[in-house]
C-alpha cells in the first residue's frame, strides 16, 4: 500500500502546478520552441540512414489484434495482402490477444522466415527491418527505422510516429521478431484502397446508382457555376439550378448508402460463426454498425459538400493562370507553402496527441476500475489511494494536453502569416500590373477559402477511411457454415425423441498453427443415455460439448445426430433437436415471455406455466410488476443468479430437445431445487450430455467420459471407475475432496 501511495504522490508532484504565472512560462515556451524545431527534423526518416524502411499505416479495429495487424503490415510491405480476419485466425487471437510464439508460427504459414530474438538497444540495429517488437509487455508494433537517438515505429493502435531513445528504452521489452520472405513466399498484390471500396459500395443497388449519377451531375454543375462570372453564357444558367441541388442529392445518396450497409452488416453479424464471436468483444462488433452512420455523416456533411469547392478551386486555378500567369504562380506557390506547413505541423503533433490520449485513457480507466467495485473499495478503505492515483494521472494528462495546445499555437504562426499575407501580396502586385483585374483578387480569396475546406475534408477523410476499413473487415469475416447447411439436406428423415450422437475421428484446435486440442477422438452415445464429460482444466470437455452442439466445426472428422451429419441438417432441424444450456448465459433485454419462448408466439400460456412450475420459477415471475409481460433489464439484472438459471431451464423445457447439453447449468441453485430440476430434466426423455465441474453431480450418469489433453483416457459408470485405483477419475475425486 505504501508503494501504491508513493507512486501516486510522485506522479502528482511530477505534473507540476498547472496555473503557473506567464512570466515563469517563458523559459518553458523557449524550450518547447526548440523542441518543435527538433521535431521538424525528427518527423521524417532520415535519408542518410541506411537502416530504415517505410511501411503502410494500418490501424487495428480491436484492442486485442495488435499482433495480427503487425503481421499484416509486414506482409503488405513485401507485397502480400491477406484479410485481417484470416491473419487473426492464424495467430489465434482471442479476447486475451495473442503471443510471440503464435505470431512466429503464423508468419511462417504465410511464407515468411520468422525468428524471435532477445536483443538489447545496441544490438537491435543488427536486425532486418521491418520487424515486430514487443512493447510495454502488452502490445506488438512494427519497427521501421533506427537512429542514434530516435526510433521510427508503426503502431497498430495509433499509427506511425517517431519516439525518442528514452521512451523506446522504457517501453521496449527486449523481444524482437524478424520476418523475411522465404523461397515459398508468393506476393498476392496490394490491398484494395478505401476509395475503391467506397466506389464498390456505391455501385450496389439501383437507387444508389441513380442518386450517385444525379450527384455527379450536381458536382459538374457546381464546377461550371464557378466560372459563370468569367465565362458568361446564357446556356449555363440552367446548370446553376442543378448545382444548388448537389447538397440534398448528397444527403439522399448517403442515406441510401447507410441503409444498404447497415442491412448488410446486420445480416453479417448474425451469420458469424461462434468462434469469431468468441474472439471479439460484443460492444466492438456492435460499434461497427455505428461506424456506418458516422461514415455516411462524414460523407454528407464534409466530403460531399467540399467536393464542389475543391473542383471549383481547380477551375479557378486555371482561370488565374490564364488571366495573369505571374500572379497565378504566386498564389499557387503561397497556397502550396501554406498547405505543406499545415500538414507538417499536424504530423509533428500526432505523437504528442497520442501520448496525451493514452494518458487521458489511463486516468479514466483507473477511475472506472475503482468505481466498478465500490464494495471492495469501501471495505478496503482505498478511497484516498484511488484519488491520489487518479489525480496524479489526470494531472499528467492535463499537462500534456496544455503542452500540445501551446505547441500548436506556436506552430500556427507561420501558416497564418502565409495565409493572410497572400491576398495582400496579390493586391500589391495586381495594382502595378496592367492585365490584373478584379477576377484575380476574387480568385485568390476563393482559392484560400476553398483550401480551408480542403483541409477539413482531408481530416474528415482520415476518420472515414478508418471506418471504411473497419466495415470491410467485418464483411470479409467468414459466415457460419451451418447457416448454408439447408442447401445440402440429407435424404435421411430426422426422427423425433431422444437422439443418438456419433463423433467419428474428430480433430479440432482453436489455433491453426498449433497441434489440435482434440485428436482422432471417437465417441458414440445411444438414445436416451446420460453421458458425463469430466476432466481437469484444459482437458477439452467443454470443447467436445461445443462440437456436439455444432458451435464449432471440426478440422477433421464428422459429428452426426441420429446418423445425419450436422452440416446436412437444416437449421430448423438443428434448433429443434439440440439445446445447450451453459453457465452464465445472458438473457435478452425483452419481456419474460419472449425470453421463455424465444419469440415463438405459437407457445401457449399454459405451456409456459407448466414449464416454469417445473423449473420452480413460476411464483417468482408472478411477483414481477407485469408478470410474463415484464421487460427484463440488460443481462436479466432484475433477477438473481439462481432465478436466471431457472428461467433458462424453463426455456429448455419448452423447447423439448432431442439432445440436451448442460454445462454447470444448476451451479447457482441450492441442493433441494437442484434435485427437483434434475428430476424434471429426466422427464424430458432426451439424450443428455453433461459437462461436470463437480463430480458429485454426475454419479448417476450412464457413462462417465474422462478426458485428459483432448483424449479419452477412461470411460464407464461411477462404480466401475472407482475400482481403478490411481486412475485419472480417482485422482479427480481426491482433488475435489481436498478442496472441500
């Protein structure tokens, strides 16, 4: 605790006082100005350095896919484009991310000679670039260049930036992975550009095509209308009316595009296989839909309205050069200088902006983590410690944000001087030039205003580009093969009642580059049997249950229900035949009735009441304000853990499946209620597969399957397995008794 408090105090002291008098800030401003001059030199990779490369910037869409994106950056550098979903699967990215070993193995599957090293800062210059480095013990990024005091990195989280030796030394963990093409490497071409992807979306659908054509007419009319003051033709006036319609046409186009993309993404989301949903956070996938709205909003408000101005700016440039070449060149040169300075200033501040946002996120996450568990916070009397830690991080973030603001104010002097001096210079020269008229002056002002719009459009395009890539990444995800199984319907009719299960020579692994978790496993379950799957942590019992349920597909072998492969059953047959009840399954934010019937209006109230009474939940439901029509909160927060489990059991009782798979489905129930539920499940007359974490709950099973490292090591009833002294089952029993 003392260490925790001292670090917080040091962080707060390091942040300094934020309301320092202006007189005392003069040395600091001078230091920042000198730092800005160094950043101008440090921004680009030095041309005299022999140890530098330039890779394509690629931003990760999920916090856990930094390893996959780093590999994708290097593959694209060598001319091979692979969808990020394919690389994620190869790297075995989960909600916990990936590791260096998986990254090396997956890189080799794409034809790269990947090797991991432990390198210090002095020996790091000997590695081949680009390379992947392990950063801050929780992140992977690409190293592009090395100098004596600077390092150029391409960070999947924030983009390309230059870091000083001090920061690199603090965050570099010493682990570096080199990747170079081997003889089997085959380039596959470049990744489709965001503009190409946007154009492909605009080509879909007849409405989008029609509105897109009208929008292009409006833009063309907008360009022509810019020249009406110089080239007055009576026939051009009708186009001015079309030019005025470019904005509403752009709005209609963006709305049509938004509807189309949202519909496609909604269909894609519900079609994703279970293993992809397990890899991503639900809020991150749902956020892709919101990116569609943000993208169309940017297209409508920024890019769509700026395009006529930009195209008109090109026309005005030609007009200026025709009217007065000398003044036109002055205007073009001045605006080019202004644009270059503005772009360089923005790039120079990007790394500082990244550090500021990271500090702000750290402060926010610290406060959020402390307030997330108020009981522990109060019971441990950690309020003061939380405040000290949060205030220290917040002070550092505020200081960095203020420093960034000061730097931007200093850097804006040069472009502002250029911007406001250019019209004055043009006016002075035009007053002494014979063929310079009011057209040149108006054209100069028009170009300046249009260029400002171009800057805003460029910033908006950066955000739009990231949104386009995130949406495309979701569209490239593979669909669940079971959803198309109805096209290959088996000729064998599916029988109702208890189902038989056959697992034939199945191999399965979550990470393709690693050995399968389950290898050559075969298992047969007769109709009406109760089979228990037991084993230690990582034995594969839950994975085997998920294979039987069809949530994951085997790499090799087949799973059959009543002799029919899962892939040959229709979706309706599978949903009626198989039910899986897992521990901690969430409830819908809908009415109790909808949660019980799964939106099936054909189920009567009498059937609902009978199932709820069997699951011992009917009396509790009657106490709700509106009974079955009461809307539950998020994840069923209105009910306790035991009540949620009983509600889910009632849902299964209404379904009456042929195969019921249970994974600690009664763990939150007391012994009396659990026994009652067990008796009710027996009355379903279905085949049961029980994943047991407590061996005391499966002693009545017909067959107990003992798994170890994905292999069946024992099978038999409880009494028969007890006779095998020193066996895996006996060891599991001894371990369970010792933990009681």
